[in-house]
C-alpha cells in the first residue's frame, strides 16, 4: 500500500495515497466537524462546508472531505479564521431551519 505522511494540527499522520484529508483525520483520531460526509457515500459531497481546513502554502480554505492527502501536506483544522467561518456557515444553515428539532416528527423515522 502506497502511503503518504502529512501533518494535521501538529500530529504526524500516515494515510493511504488517495484518501481525503477528512478520512485521514478521522482514522488518526482528529476531529473535523462535518455534516455531509457519510460513510456510504463513495464520492466526496462537500455540501455542508463545515469541514473547511487551511493547508500551508495555499490561499483560502479547502473542504477536507474532498481534498486528497499529499506527502508533506501541513493541515490546520482549528484556527480562529476557520472557526469563525464554520460558525457563519452554521448560522446560515440554521437561519432557515424550523428550530423544532427536539419535537420534530422526522426524528422518529
């Protein structure tokens, strides 16, 4: 098996080439928030945008569920910028949500 070594939040992680950052993080016990990365989905979906991370040497943020790992990659998952971005994304999601989750009939399915 061909593996790569990357660093996620100062932790050295080995992952199979072709894995996505989110998968590598989960396997290493590193939490990255996400809502749309479901186990049964083969291709990355990236719709919720909560798994945004920063990669050293790259501008902006990247979704961890869709970005493949690379040898020597340095990933940051918990910076003030990322946490602020995630908070704004979640606020947008919840702005149109009916807010009745605890009593919602859908949870009984």
